[in-house]
C-alpha cells in the first residue's frame, strides 16, 4: 500500500486483520502499521502464492488533490503530531538542517534540537529531496510513454485453492481431504476446513452402554478416516466395572448378567419344583451363577424316602412309622410289616404296646397272669 494515505489505510487493514488493536485510528501510533509483523510484503510469499495473489487479488488506488494531500500529510506528520512522535523525533532535525530557511532563527532552533517543522520546510523537503526528484522524472517519463491499445476484456479466472499437503490446485466447490483427516472445501479461493466430530463416550438410548473409540481408516478419505464410537460395552453399577460385548458375570441375588452389544440381559435362579423324596439345599453364596442357586437333592435309586418322617434311608435300613409298622428299605423299595394280630387266650388279656416305641414293642401283646407262687426268700446267713 505505497499510495496516498498509506498509513491510515494500513491502520484500517491492521485492525481488520486483528494485528492492530481495535481502537480509534488516531490513537494508533503512526509507525506501528508499517511494521513487518502487521503486513506482509509480496516478496515474503512463495512463488506459487505470489502468482495466486497476482492472478486473483484486486489492486486499488485512492487519489486526492495534490495540495489537499500536501496539507493533510503535513498535519498528520508534523503539524498536529506531538513533538515526541515518530516523524518529529526521526526526521525533524534532518529536515531543518537540510531544507530549513537558513536564517539564524532556524539555525539556532536546529542547534537546540527544535522539532517544529514549518509547512514551508515540509514543502521544500518534498520538492528538493532526491527521492522526490526521481519521482518527478519517473512521472515525466511515464507521461511521454504511449501505452499500447488495451487488449480485449477477458473475465478473470475463478479463484482457485491450493493444497500444500497434496501440491495440487482445486476449483471452487471442490472437496478433498487434508492432513489430520480434515475435509477441505474450496470457497472463493480459500480452503474451508471441517474437523472430525467429537467421539461420543455414552449412548443416551442405552444407559448401561459404554463406548470405545475406534480409529478410522489409515490414509482414508474424510469421513472414513475419522475415529468412530462403538457402544458395545456394558457398565455394571454394582461392580463399578466395564465389560466387553459377550461377557458374563454374576451380581447380587445370584443373578447372571450378559453384555449384548451395550444391552444387559439378566437371569435369576429358576423356581424348583421338588419331587417326592427330594429336598432343596442352599447354593454356594460366593460362587458364580448357577452354583450359587439352591439345588434339589433327591434319593439315589437304592434309597428309600419316608413321606411321614420326611427322611431318606439307605438300602437295608429299618425304621418304625406312626401306625407301628416296620419299614425296611430293600433296593429302593420300602417293605412294610404291620403288627401281627393277637388273640386273647383263656385267662389272658391283650394289652396295647408301648406308645411311641419301636417295632415290635409298640404292637399289642397278650398278657397272661402267672399262677406259680413266688419263691421263698433265701435263708439268712450269719458270719
């Protein structure tokens, strides 16, 4: 921007680009817009970038009346500028020593380091400075130059985008994959980048599911190269553990839990209908399903079960039941023998057996009184 009012325009461009503070332009120091960290020169770009800018960028120039420009420049640089400003502190002494009026007052002011440059001195500097003389000669030569007839108007080519990663040009609307699995789209000569979406860590539709990140395809195109979430794991709140798909574990109450692609399926101990002679034993409280479930225990084929006593007897065992029946277990079969019938003989009576006693004492017995006198006591002996 080496044109009219370049300092002001550089301030505007610097603020728009964010390299200068967003404050009133008058408060931005005049030297800041000219620094290399604010605006890059064309020579600082690569040859490819230079060609892109020359082919697609638009140049513009603002023109003012020469005298208006002269007065404006003086006011901006010296007239309204503070004495410790950039131009008074850097150029005032040189202007006054080279192009001052030459009177004693000017000389004494120069010796005192006076930075007050008059409009006359400013105008004389522009007229007599070597750079200005060269510029006048250049303008005169340009005025004498007869330019060729302008060529027929050709509309500019659409702006294109260049990928340094792929070393390739793209037209407007083209899409491609940049390094880091980014999707690029050419928009008005600029590449608009789209990043991979964040990978989910949970599935709202499956509270029990937990997600794991799976890497995308190596050297794949967007979005195939992006990482994805696979929510096939299950979380056990009771155990505070994450299980993989297909895992099986046991929770409280002897419940078997299976992880099925993020969903949990629970199975509890089945209800057991006991057959005659069977009993239910508690399972292993610390064991895994199904060993922790209650287990039915039934007699062996050679054992016998007493419904009345609710007891299992081994082969050959003998026991008495409530009707004073003797029961014997013979190879899994209960053989029952009741009390024999008892008839009272003459002079005898039938008495009931011992209540609650074992067979045969619980059976009725025939009782006959004896007629024999008891034997006499033994004779006394003296020692």
